[in-house]
C-alpha cells in the first residue's frame, strides 16, 4: 500500500508540473497506457491470492481513477492557458489604417449585396442550397415532367449516374432552393435565393457558370399586384432612379400566369441608360407559383398561393456598371478587377446609397 501512495505522489507532482498538453499526454501514457505503470500493476492482480485481490484491487482502481482525475483537471487548465495565449497572439489593433489598394470587391458580390439590402428592407430573408441537385428538385417539382421539352432548353450539365441513385445535375437555376424551402418551412414564406447556376452556353452575354437571385413569396393572400409592386420598387432602388417597366405575358412551367418584365432604356454610344429612351429591355421573369409546384411541395393550392421571380446577377451588374462582356467577370484579370471593383470597406445600404 505504501508503494501505491508513493506512485500517486510521484504522478501528482509530474502532472502538476506538465507545461503543455503534449507533456501531459506523455504522463498519461506512462501511467495509464497499455504498458503504463499502473496498468501493469493491475495485470498482476491475476497472480494474487483472493485475500490480496480484495485489498489491492480497490486500491489500484482508486489509484487509476485518482490519476485520471488529476490529468483531466490539469488538461482543462492547460487548454485554457493555450487558448488565452492564442487569443493574445492573434489580437488586432482595429484603429490602425487598412491598406485596400491591392484588393477590391468583385462586381458580382457587390450587386448581390445591393440586392440583399433592397429585398431585406422589404422583409425577405436569404436562403441557400446545394450547387449539385437531383432531378426532382431541379426539374420535376418545378412542373418539368419527364420528357418535357423545357428540360432541353436549359442546356443542363448532367452528372454520371452512380448505381441506382437518382441522376444528379449542376443546378440550372436557384429554383431548387425555393422547393426545399416550401418543403421544409411552413408558410408564410418570403425569401430570396442567390447563388451560382450552370448551363452549357458561352458567348458575350452567357457563361457556363453564372449567378442568379430568385425570390419567393407564399401565403394565403398574395396576388399579381403584389408581385408587380415588389419588382417595380426593386428596379427603381437598384438603379437608383425612377424606372419605367412593362410586364409581358410569357410562359414558364413553374408559374401561371407568367410574365417577363422589361425596363425602358436608351443606348448613347456604348453606354446603356436605364430609365429613359423609347426602347425596352427584358431583365427578369416572374409569375404566380403554379398549383402543381405547390402540390409537389406538400402545400394545398386551394389554401396557399404566391409569386416567384428570377434574374441574372451578372447581367444586372453589366447594365448598372457598364461592362461590355460577361466573360470578363470570370477571367481573373487584375486590371479589370481594379477598374470595376469596389472598396471592401464601403457597405451597401439604402441610407447613404447602394454603390
């Protein structure tokens, strides 16, 4: 028993003197590891007489538990000391001037932030979803039945099917986020869904990867007039001027009735001026959510209704900030970024101006 007391005193001193977590772990292994001193002593219980076991068994178990408790207590202290040291080493003086001469905010990110600010002011929240989608969320739930010709119009990137699992695609729009929200969230719903989308297309105004923001409102009273009001307020706030708009009947599988919204513009040289002139330019699609889409998400179209809209972020950036070619946005040219980029310290807001 005197040996057990001596061993406890020895490890108690070593544990108290451990300077870091590695040293403490070495002590733990030396005492309680498979070949540790206490573990080897416990193995010797098999060679003892029954009377010796009655004495040494509880004593060794007590020694093991005491050492384990001492290690855990010291470990907590060392972890706290390590965290405090890391925090002290990583402190930053926020009063120092920041040099942002070598970096700018990409126009796409700037426009996404501007749109989020505008729609947040209208009561919308931001929802996100995966870039890789299944056929149900990307097509079927949006009223694209198998064989529907509109599936081919999307120039979809299909992924190789693995076994019996449902074929995956790179999402062709952010509408699957709307589907996931309607399935998982009970109305009322008011969201925007910004993100990357993918279609097999590339020219001056199309790229294989681009950005969209879609909106969704679902409740029991929303109608087409609310949709028009939201979008008219949005374009005026986004372009920071009064903008004339018109809505033309259109067809989308996931909305009924459907429309495209045009804005008035004129071209002066290479400059496009939104809000004036005699020409019209389509900038987004919209409509009332189709009853089949509501049913696919478990909502009763006799009880709920709402609207949806979608627009290209990259194209809106081109129109607002005068960029001639969409492909330049993804060319990683520092000269282009230096010219069209925004200061990361300027936060978009409606009080002092979006840009």
